[in-house]
C-alpha cells in the first residue's frame, strides 16, 4: 500500500469516527433528519408520502407559515425553482439558515473535539 493510500485511508477513518461522534452527540436531531431524508427518498422513488401531516392544518383547517416547505424542498431537488417558490417562498430563507446552522454547529463540535 502506498503512502498516499494510507493517508487517504486514515482521513476516511477519522472522518467516519468524527461523524459517528457528531451523530451521537446530536442524537435527537440526527433521528429527525434521518426520518426526513428517508421519507423524502421514499416519496421521490415510490411516490408514497409517509411524512407527518401539518398539525396546525389538521387542527385549524388552514395553512400555517411552514406548510409547503417539504414540497418546496422537493421542487428544489428537481431544480424547479419557480415551483419551489410557489409551494412556499420561505424555503429560500429556511434552507440557507438551516444549512448555516448545521455547518456552524459542525465546526463548533469539531473545535470541542480537537480541544480534548
């Protein structure tokens, strides 16, 4: 095995260990994220919707401010920007803020691991 292959293997091993630690440190958020990822994949592949319905809409019979965010996200995945905007324009605020939060939290976790 060459030196480069060993370095790559060590980096991959470190990354997998780091991701496991991050997932276990944020277990509830990881479970919720995994549920949404699996649900969205099932909806895309099999056209079966297993997402939890909006509690607000179920109780009060009108859309809340977040209704349509999943549909907008699915439209963005298929590169339908206009469809995403029509489903819920808030996706263009929620998605970047959510990504910023995840990256920021991931970096903060990385710093705390490296200090130990």
